[in-house]
């Protein structure tokens, strides 16, 4: 029954989702060019809040947990599992006080209304997966930026999204580069739970009635931990929260 309902509701959702992206693209451009970073950031926050709200068209419920644990006066390295193309809006909105910046593939830097512009102007980085040295250089520059400004960097160490919600082995290289260039960062394991259900059937029809939860787990200090240990600890905490251990 849900799948049948999905055939009717998915076009409505895509229309709303695309309209929001299209509407906010010129708003971002105006905010950036007239008032700069702060106004642009605010426009992006409202954009992503509306994208989250649009999930109600699919009967999805959304819950945020644990964000009260986070300080606002130091850099954060947010280590998250990756389930869906819809993972980004709740991170932008949930971490809005922390200036979340993303590590994205360069292909996303052009051609997508609102999203591409924000990636280019909002302080995130675009990496070439075929050029490891370029990727390391860009990630290092992001680490220095969050260290200097008390911003946060978001990394998906699985590399690619999990289509069934099962957490994949975390890769270490990106975490290592961030730790080197932002050594005072607080490590924040972040759990995305349920987003994979939105695309269980692929892009059409989308899943109906998914329960989506976004949870900040207990942050932890580096205290001499290696990148390998940080990756292993974060992966274990996320898996335990999802009941995958």
C-alpha cells in the first residue's frame, strides 16, 4: 500500500523540493553579493529547514536529538554515517550554530540550483576523487579554516552512502588530514537513522512514512588518539546506536 501511495506522492514531493531549490538560488546570490557571508548563511539555513519540512509530503517524521551537548566556541569534526542524498539538509539545519562545512565531490559544484552555489560560496570544499593530492590539500585547507574560525567540518568516512542503512567500514585518510590541520577540534559522532528508507525503491517511488532521526552522540576529545582510533571509536558508537553491533 505504501509503495502505491508513493507513486502519487513522490511527484508532489519532487515538485516542492525542486521549487524550493529554484526559489532560493537567486535569494542566495542576492544575499551573498549584497550582504556577504552571514546573510548568505541565513538564507541557506532557511532553505534547508524548508527542505526538511517538505519531507512531510511523504508522511515522514523528523526528530533531532543531542544537539544541546555541543559547545559553540571551538571547532568540531562531525563524523557521520551516510544513508541518502537527503542527509545534508538536517546537518545544515541541526549544526547551524556551528557553521557546518562539507567535503563534496567536485561534480556537485555545478548544475544543481541552490546546492552548487552554496558549496562554492558557503565555505565547503570540492574534491577530485581521481586526484588524491588535490583532495588532501583541500581537506587540509578546510581543517585550517575550522581551526581558525571555530567552524565545523562534516565528513562521511564510509565514502559512499549505504543503501540499506548498514554502516560500512570507516576510512581514515580524510579524518587524518582534518586532525592534522585542526588539532583542537572536538570529535562529534553523528547518527543518521532512517534516511535510507526514503530511497529503498530508488529515486521513484520514494519511501512513505519513514521515521527519520538525527542524533548527536557524546562528543569526545582527541587526547592523543590517532586517526585510526578516532575512526574506530566513532564507527563503533554509531553502530551501537543503530543496533548494528
